C-alpha cells in the first residue's frame, strides 16, 4: 500500500480485516481515478522461471 493509503486506513481503525481491505481498495481506486497514483500493470502476477 502507498503510505498515504496506509495512514488513512490505520487512522480509521476498521473493526475487521475485511473493512480495512475494502477501505484500502476504495481509496486506491479513487486515487487512481483522481490521478494521484499511477496504475501499475501486472504487479504481483509475475511467474518465476524454473530454468
């Protein structure tokens, strides 16, 4: 998570992990829409080569 998103989620003290994940998702999506964050393609979907 971006530090800005982490700070907002932490300060809101969500009651459940699902609440924290949902809030982080919404804040990140809004940040991308507003141009605050750039969307990265294929992050976390990299496959390792076994060569």
